[in-house]
């Protein structure tokens, strides 16, 4: 029988700015509510960032995380995944702090430095409520999202000490080879949860051959020692997820990666995107994994081993 499909939902991220959609969660209450709704819709995992509740700027302030994490854990059994990416404009120390504080079951980890352009979104979005939004996007033509070998090794060592495993985010083929290096060094332990990212400006594209290239490369490098998932940016979210699921992949959706629920139509919540991909998966006769099934597939430590008081 085919393995069940893990749906990850990335709730808010740091890419989109608050003025782009009235449905993007910004406050701790909004983040918690939408994460709980996504879990109810079928998400096995919620991938979490925080934002300044007044301005919507990306933030890794543990006090903000503390306002929504216990509420999510108290309301549902979903797997908690906390970012170590945070934002290209944050320091490594800031990016890492929430994972060290809360010791989640999963932490996301980017597998290489890269150009990270958000400026294309200025073609669509012109009006902004907050002073930081337009310069944040415009200046991204000069952003390098730094994830050096030293940075990655430091995150792997620090988080592994707490039993946290990793969502390895790979934006290009070279990132898969970086993951292999850390596996060979013993800093990554199988099974590796590899999230291949398609459509970010600075990473690999969204052609179906790009998806196949990443899958074939991962198969060749890791064999049975990894679990594969995909995310597509923007309008590519559902097509990429559907293609990958049809060839054995797990999927990620959420307002971090796409604001849309169809051409020109905003997704009114994260749960809407989860329900859409769940409907597609079930129409393909694929079963959605429960949180506990995802824990077993990814060999996670379990919710009771986190430092999040429910």
C-alpha cells in the first residue's frame, strides 16, 4: 500500500507582508487560530514563524512565540515545526533562539546560502500600510540569505542536542549535495525529511522537469534514507504539490508560500489551502497522515518532549 501523505501547512512565514492580503495571520491570536484550523482541516504538521503583532514584521522574539505555541499544543495534536530560517534580514542568533527555547519536534533548516529576491511582488502590490514593507521587498535584490556550512553545522549541533529533527529545505540541486555532506559527517541522522522548494527567486524553477530532477537526485543520493516533500511558491503551490504527490511525495501548503486559492482569488485562511490539497489527494486515492502517523514516519521525539507548556 502507498505510504500516507504528510500535509505540512506553513502558517505565515516572512515573505509576504501584511498589506498583501487581509487573511495573512500577523498577531499571535491569528497565528494560533489559523494553525488550529489547518490541523482540523488535515495538516499533520504546522510550520511556524512569528511576526511583530503591531507591524507584521518578521520576528523571532520568543515572547511572541510564547503567546501562540501553548494555545496550539493545547487545542490539537499537530506536529510543531519552528523555523530556523526566520528571515534573510535576521541574524543567525535570532533565527535559532525559538528552537532552543521551545525544543520543537521539527525545525526547518535551509541547506545553503542563496540570493533571495522578493522584489517581483512589487509588480502586483503597490499600496502598503507600514513603512517597512516596500523597502523590505525593493531591497531584496541585494539580499543574500546566508546559510554557510558553519551556520548549518551550528544549528544541527544545537538543535540535535534537544532531540529536535529537521525539515531540510532545499532550493536547488546543490542543497541536496550539502545535505548529503552533513549526513556523511554524522550531523544529520536518517530518515531525513527533505522539503524541496520550487519557484523562489534565486532557487530552482517550477517546470515539471525541475521537480523530477530534484526527486531523482535525492533518490540517488539518499536511497531509502529520506522522506520527500515539496512546496511550490505562489500560483505553483497546488500544481507542484499535485504532481509530487502523484509520484510519491508529501506536500506543503500555506499562506507563507502562497496567498492564493485560484487565479486572482485570495485564500481566506490556511485551512482553505489544506482542504484543497486534501481533496485532491483523496481524489487520487491517497490517504492523509495523522499527526501520530507523521511522527512515526519521521521518527520524531513526540510532543511531550517539547518545552511548550500547554
